[in-house]
């Protein structure tokens, strides 16, 4: 059991600009499942998928065959920063390493573009906390959450750019 001053896996704190009145949030059931995946399964996913950046919709889609299986939504903040909002993995594809691999590929793409990131997604935050080689991507002036809840968004599939 955690004491009152110890953070739990499900508690995150948001910066004032994130819009949470108490600057705190807890994970939804879906988010908790994905955090567990990131913590428990740092290995490659069970099957191959492509990641496509739909810049108009602001989502990196994970596509297996002709089906969208996961996504990571984002906003562009200037020319040099992405704000990572939320990770979604459809239930039938969870616990297969897809969230972990999707986050890894998005972070590699941000690095290749010379961008920093602001994290509003607790799943991405957890991934980076356990994969320190990506910590340099976090924008020091706008790091984002330190723990919390972000709604999962699912923009429509449209024009895409492969990652």
C-alpha cells in the first residue's frame, strides 16, 4: 500500500495549462491497461504493423493489413514541438506490445524531425520513465504531465504519411 505522499501508478499531475481544475487526474480503466502493457512488455509486438502519420488529423495510426489497430494523437506546437495527447489501442489488440512499439516509433520520428515533445498522455509518460533514452526529447520548458488522465481521442482515418 502506498502512503499519502507516494504517487500511485494511477495518479498523475498536470501543468496548469492542461485544463484540469485540481491539476490532478486518475487513469481510466483503458489507460491503466495500456500503462500495464508499457510496464510489463517492453518487447516487440506479436505481429507487424505500419505506422502512418496523418498530419491533418494529428494522429499516428498503427495499421495492420487494412485495419487501424491503434493510434497516438498529437498537436503541433510551433515548428519544433509535438504535444502528445493520448494513446489508443483497440481492446482486441491490447497486451501484445502494440502501445509500446507505437510510442517508440513516434518518438523516433520526433527525434528524426528534430522536434521536442510535451507529454499530456500518461502512457507516453510511463514509457519514457522506463526508457530513459527518450528523456532528451522532453521539452524542458513544456514537459507536460508528471502523472494523470487525458481523454482518448480517435480522429477519422484520412490522408496519411508513412513513418
